[in-house]
């Protein structure tokens, strides 16, 4: 039973970390199309690309404080699931705005 639970936990972490890496790394891949569709300049596109890194850097301090006071495993799980839920929610933003082709 413990082996199955551990295997599920490892699989969940791998899937969540992989999709989180695709979300943050995918910005650079999609940036030319985003610039073209939204009419962004190079500077504005760079700002969009830097936003995730800036958010990551800013959140290090409050998460560090939380990790000292709460169980780091719970914070890790909440963070992974939170990022993935937000990523899935943002996938259809273009469709909601009528931008699908």
C-alpha cells in the first residue's frame, strides 16, 4: 500500500513539475505569436516574458516564511496544484476573448 501511495505521489509531482515548466518555458516559445497577435513591441514582449521570473523572485520571501511555519510538503503540494490549476484556467483565455482561429 505504501509503495502504491509513494508511486502516485511521485507521478503527481513529475506531472505537475513538468506542466509547470512548460507553462513558464512556453512563454518564450509563444512570444513571437503573442507579439504579433497582440501588437506588442519587443520591450512589451520582454516584459511579458520577465513577469513569471519576477513573480517567482518576489514570492520567495513569503513562501520561505510560510515554509518555516507550516509543513513544507503541504506548501509544495499546494504550490504545484495551484500553478497547474491557474495554468489550465488560462489556457482558454484566447477563446473567451474570441481570439481562436
